[in-house]
């Protein structure tokens, strides 16, 4: 690492410099007072400019890496993570749910969409060099691509209360075939899409948004078919991307962004649906894909995301 | 340190003492700027995020009372400035009269503010378990943040007013004794600076809290 | 930073100035109150802030004698303003860019 | 050519017997508790911060014991969380922040600039009382169950979920904040208006420059912390949910506000220590400071740029990518003035006459540890690398290198350096050198393993940890016990020397500052006659009053450009 080289170089430079100078010019009889040495502007400027250049190089390197870390690739495998005191609830798009353990296939980009039910947590896998805070009330994302199978530590690294140090577990990186076996091996719980579809009916979303079987709009509200990843035109003229954050806001604070041509009649579902259920609803909405042709070009990334699990 | 006349022992002369006192007060006021600055940041962030809820919530405030209070406070600033003037001109009686006027105006401000607070309690607009805002639930939640900020900002301002009133009372007692009508009136000047600062805070609070979106 | 030379003699502001400033402040208060009822779109807030800044400047310059104060005092005032802008500006730099596409 | 009008005894003559000084001017508890003498107030602060340092150190000891074994050696997680929180709160708010400014700064600023006292002596005493009242609240929080939020008080944990004594602790810190504000205000005004004739800005000792820079942070940063903590307290006590995520509140808003103060607070700790180091290096190299103006300006530069970098504590907290980049760039800029200081200190040794007395050991140790701490800071400022090491023991090690290796080393070095001035007595030199070396060794043994631990991925604030981290933790605990011994030694011999130490002359080293021109300990009024300054700072050559021989060569040629760091 360039950083270590720079750090060691300067530490040694200064350390040796200090020792050499303070030994070379140690106090001896006949050498009781130091000599007046005038400052040199050139020297001052030199040792301002050189560290500045090094700093800027390091900055550029760090920033480039950071952008890579923060930008998830579009064809990543989606996994949803809900943190709460003091456990991780993990939900795969194919239906398996697990706690404090995350099974992923090797050599595949994995994208985590994370939210907290209570305080701030932090999803940290030292072996993958990734970490991201998990916030209440807002989604954050994290991605990585494991290249070696094995079991790796998973830690919560944002202090979150009494059992903070117990809020961890393992990331299991498996061969794709093993992963498939693991996926199908779990209890036959319904997939998030199915659960989301059930919620969609039981929460009476259908009565306004329609049953989403066709591509037409619902009775009093826009159809959600093909919504995810598309650009939505709002009544105030803005256009926004329908991502997780947008869906979340639309369910919990429906008045905030109103689709052009519709009235603000939707009640809030704050306190009615849990974070888990929200993610199930989104999974269902996503599973409806981007069928309407006019949206396909608007969000190529999203269509790939939804297509990915189906391909397996 | 002993004091000779109005010069404290660790200063060389009265000029140095006066400059020191004035600089000290100004520096203190800058700490106050940062103190309120924290709340202004919170306000700006939330107003930007939840503009509509803030607008709706601000319409629950009594704009007339707010405007009236602004006027009262500006007048009190004027009387305070006159008090400093009286002290500089060494007119003791006038100084006391202006100090009393300032205190009365300050008290009037606090009384009006008290009525406003009472109204908020009656209308269940005080954040907490009894908060009840007419409107959709999400908007009500954001309105609760608005009212939390409203009470925090105006509350801190009112606290500064109350401290100011206490300060004025002490200044009045010394002024009555004639302490500030000689060549030493740094306390009156500094008291004035403080009072004007509190006025300035309100000058910003009024449009930010009361006048968000009145044209509906 | 020649602080020694700044023994400015005490400046006494005439009453007339105070009265004029006070009247201006009251008029501006009325203005900001009335303007709030007009629909200026995004400019409502701009007008409100500008008027508040003018009022605050008048108080600082004349009631608080900053107009006659030594340079050092004005430096202190500017530093206070500048740091508050830093606090608000740099924080907003985060909030305003969060929703931007990457 | 250069003498003061003030000064009685030349450096070589013995101190006059039992002259009246600030210590023996009057006696009795009232004369101390109601004093407005900045020197006595400094000693009051010394007592207070030593007590809080001992408390914080005690918590640290328990923390290290707990981490001896993976499953936790001593206490349950609940207690452990309280331990590290109280360690942080005590050490940061009640020891590190007031240590050098309130003790050494209080004592020295008026002496160094030739004033009789600070500008507002009563305010100074009031600051001490406010400090202790705030501390009482916090101690109350400790004895009634403690606080478990971490010293950072992140919402919503602190505002909603924690069941511990958050309110009392937060109110305590809020109150103590005003002590910092008033101290900073006092220093700024004093440095502006109370300087003696001839003491121009460019003749101020660097220690005064750094205190000035520190005071700017006190004044402009602390109020923001105060209001932030007030908002947390209001949320807990009055349900004013400004940060409450259930209402739509933003948990990052608290972090922005908190770090706006708490990052510059790091510079509150390190800047004065840099000032101390500068004084010591010039004195014990008996040479003018290399690049005086650059060092002075670097102090102000650090204070100002230090305000622009706070969000580097939030790179993985969910701030926008753009903001993260801006703050990373700005963070690197702080490295420049810091580097300037280090290079200038090193260059000062060139052609000096270096003696390895105790304060010098601390100062050289400071430079070494500060460079280590600063270099690892580059890892944290590089946003990409920060993602990995953030919130791990790497960060813990980094800030202990800065705060303990930097600030505490500086504080102890300063105490040794000015001890003869403060008490009029010398400390036992050999013992003190031994203590300095023990501290240096113990410190590195404690905290260097933590860099590795963090790099391997051990998160901070863990009461228990996976077994593979045990070896390094045991090293760290072993180092901590050596470090603990290193702290006990100075406390013992300082107390001893107050009564039995050999009497110190007014200028034992000798040094050039004004504070050495008055007797040791100084009289209550500091100087019999207001001194007039006619010499440039750290000028040993033109100061016959110091009683030093003339340097062998009269006129050295200016130092040549680069290559200097390597020797000559």
C-alpha cells in the first residue's frame, strides 16, 4: 500500500532526523549555545509544496477507491438487511431468510440494501474491506464481490447499545452449486414477492392501485407495474427516480411526492407496516419488472437487477 | 487586584480597560452567534426537507403577535441605545428612565410570548405525547419537528431575554447609585451590546418561524 | 495589527440617528410582514432573509456602534458570521448533494 | 543591548531567601477559593484535572483488564459500555481539553506577555467553578449508574434508546462547555489587549500563538457542542424530538453538529502541546526557533482548516459521495501546516546545543508520536481506506497517538519545564528521565498493537471479541500497565519536590521567555515593574543577561535549501 510506504518513509525520516541532529549537535563544553540560524523562505515553501503534492496524490487515490466502493454495480445480486438491537435480519430475493448469517455465492457482485429498526448500526465485513452505517429511516447500500469461498466475520461496528459486541455473525461464501442447494434447502417459507403480494391485498393497496395483473392504471391511483427503476413525473413538474427511497417515502409519507394527474388521497402506512414488510412489498413491486415498453430504456439497471435472480 | 477609582489594578489605563471590556463582549456575542447557529442549521435542514409541513405548521402561529413582538423588541433596543447615550452624556436620571423603559418593553415581549405559548398548549401543539396536529400523519410528524424547533429557538431566545432582564435590573441599581455616569460606563455599553444581540436573534426568528408561507 | 494605536476616542451618536434607525427598523418590520402575504414563489424566503439582514446590519452598525468601532471589533464580527456560514454551508453541502445521481 | 527594566536576579545568582511570591502571599482556604490570581487559578485547575485524569485512568485500566480475554475478563457488556464511555468523557471533556490551556495557559499567558493578570480575573475564577459544577453533574451521572452511549452521544441511541444517565452527563458537559468558552474568551482578549510594551505579535512566544489558536476554537466551536447537547437533553427530558427518526428526524444532523465542535476539539488538545514542544525545543537546543513566522501561522492555519474537515468522521455514515470527497480533500490540507511544524522543529535542532534533559525527552517523544499519529491520520483521510479502518481499533490507536502521545506528552513535558517556575523547586532529574522513557515505551507497547488489531478488523467498543485477536490485546494490556507506572511516577515525585525539591533559580535552564525574567515562583503581581521587551523571540545570541557564553561563530551563513531533513 502506497499509504504505508508514505507513512513509514516520513516517520523514519523525522525519527532519524531528530536523533541524528540531536546527537550531532548535543551539548558539549565549548558548544554551550546554538548558533543563530536564519530561516529560509525557499525551504519553508519547499516543505509545504512537497507534502501538498503527496497529499493530493493520496487524496485522488482514496477518492477513486471510495467511488468504487459506494457505487453498486447494476447486475448485483440483491440482498436485504434489517438491523435491530442486536441482530441482523437478512432476506434473500429468493425467499430464504436468515439471522446473523449471510450466505452468498462466490465471484458474484452482492448488493445489500440496509435499514435499521432502531439505532444506528454498521455492517462491517473486515475480510471484504467494506463497511456502511445502517440508519433508521433511510436505506443505505453496500456492495462487495467475494472471490474466495469461506466463512468471514461479520461485525456491527457502530456502537448500538448493550450487546453491541455480540451483534455479529458470519458471511458464508459458497460455490454457486452449493449456494443453489442452500437456497432450495431452507424451510418452505414464501418468497418475499409472494409475501409482498399477500400484503398488497391485505393492506387494501389493490382497491386503489388495481390488482396489477394488466398494465392499465388502477381505479384511483397509478399502476405499480413497471414502476421500480422508472422515472416518475410528479404533479409539481419534477421527475424522480423510483428507487427504494422513493417507494419508502411514498408508503410512509404519501403526500410528499404526488404522481402527476393524481390526487393526494393515499393514507400513510407509517406504523402499519414494519421494515421487513416494506421490503417485501418492494420485492413484489420489483418482481413486476419494467414491462411497459416506454420505461425500459429509462432504467436499464433496474431491469437487470430484477432479471438476475430469475436467471439462476 | 485592587481598584483605584474606576481603574482595575491589572490594567495600565482607562483606555486599555475600556477596549478590553468591549472586545470581551464582542467575542462573547460571537460565541452566542455560534450557539444559535447550531439551531439555525437544524432549522434550515428540516425546512428544506419538509417545506410543506413547515409551512402548514407555521400557519398555526399567531403572526400578529409575532409582528407586534418584533416592534416591541425594536423599541426596547432603541431605549437601550438611548440608555447608553445617557450614560455617555453623564445624565443619571435619564439613564435610569431609559433602563426602566427597556425593562418594561422586555417584560411586554415576554408577556406576549407567554400568551403565545399558552395558546400552543391549548391547541396541543407542544411536542410530546399530547401533540395533535390537524393533517395527514406524516405531515403531523414533520410539524412536530417544526414545533420542537420553534420551542427550542424561541425558548432559548426567551431565556436570553430573562437573563437580560436580570442584567438590566443590576445595571439599574448601580446606575441609580451613579456608578456609570462618571468616566466608567463599560457595563452599560456591554449590557447594551447584549440586549441588541438578543434583538437581532429575534429579527431573524420572526421571518423564519412566522412568515414561511402566508399567502395560501 | 497595531492595537496600541487604536485608542479611538469614545464616539457619541446623536439622538437623531438613533431615532431614524428605530423608525427604519419598524418600517422594515411592517414591510416584511406585508410581503409575506404576497406569493413570490421561491423569492418569499429570499426577501424575508434580505430584509432581516438589513435590519440586523442597522442594529449592529448604529445601535451597537460597530460603524465607529476599531477594526479589531469588525474583524470579530466578520469571523462570527463567517464561521456560522461555514457550519451551515458545509453541512448543507452534504444534504443538497445526497439525492444527486452518481 | 537587551535587558528588561524589570528584572532582579541574573540567572546565575541564587534565589533570594523567602521572597514574597504568589504562593506565600497569603494563606488559608479562602485565599485560594476566592483568588483572582491567574497563577493560583491555574493550580486549582491542576488539582481538578489531575483528579479527573486519575478517574479516567482508572476506567482505562479496567477496560484493558476486561480485554485480556476474548469473552471478557472482568465485567458484563453493560458495565463495559459504561466504562469506555466514562473513560472517554472524563479524559476528553474533563482532562485533555482543559489540561494545557487551563493549567499551563492560565499560568503562563500573562507571564509570557508581561501582564499582571488575564483581562478578566473574576471571569477566570468563575470558569473554574463552572468547570467543577459541570464535572459534579457528570460525576453524579457516574455514581448513579453511569452512561453507556460512548463519548460521542450519537442519536438516536442517546436520545431515545439508552436507559442510562445520559441527561445528567450531557448537562454536565454542557455546563463545562461554558468554562471552555470563558477561558478562550479571556485568553483572546488578554493576548489582544494586555501585551507589555514592545511585545509585538511577532515577538510572542509560540506557546501564546498556539493558545490563541486554541482559544479561537474554544470560542467558535464549543457553543455548537453546547447547543447540540442541549437539543439531546431537550429530546430526552422535554420530548422535543429534533433528531427523532420516528418523526423524520435525521440522525446525521446530530453527527454534523457534534463533529463541528468535536473535530476541532482534537486541535484544542494538540495545538497547546505543539506550543509547549516549541518552547522546550528552542530552550534545550539553545537556539532560535527555525521558521518562527511559519510556525506561528501554521498554528492559526490548523485552527482554521480544522473547522473545515469534520465530516471525515462520517465517511461511512451515509453522507453524500460529493460531500465525502470535499471533506477528504480538506482533511489533507490540515496535514500541510502540521508538516510545516514538524519540519521546523527538526530544523531547529540543526546547529543547536542539544541537551537531553527531561522536558526535551518529552518534546522529542512528542514529535515522534505525533508524526506516527499524523501519518496514520492520512489513512483515515483517504476515504477509500477509511471505509475499512473506520470504527476499528485503528482509529482508537490513531487518536491515542495524537491525544496521549501528543497532548499528554506535551502536558507532562510542559509541567516539567515550568515546574521550577510554578513551585520554585526542581524535580529529581534522573527519576524524571526514567519516567519519560517508561512512558514512551509503555505507550508504544499499548497502542501500536492496536493499529494492527484495527487493520485486522477488530471493531472498537467491543466488550468481547473473537479469540484470534487475543494475543495483540494481551500485548496492549501489558503495555498499559507499564504506561500506568509511568503516570504514577511523576505524580509521586512532583508531590515530593513541592516540599523537598532543591530550590530553583529564576531561570534554571536558561530560557529566553519573559516568564523566566521574574522570580521563581513569581510574585502575585508577576513583575515588580512592567517589563519592556526589546529582543526577538528565542534569541540566545544577543542575551547577555542569560549568562551564557558567546557561540563560537558570530555570523553563520543562512541554512541552505532542501536535504536538510536528512542532516546537513
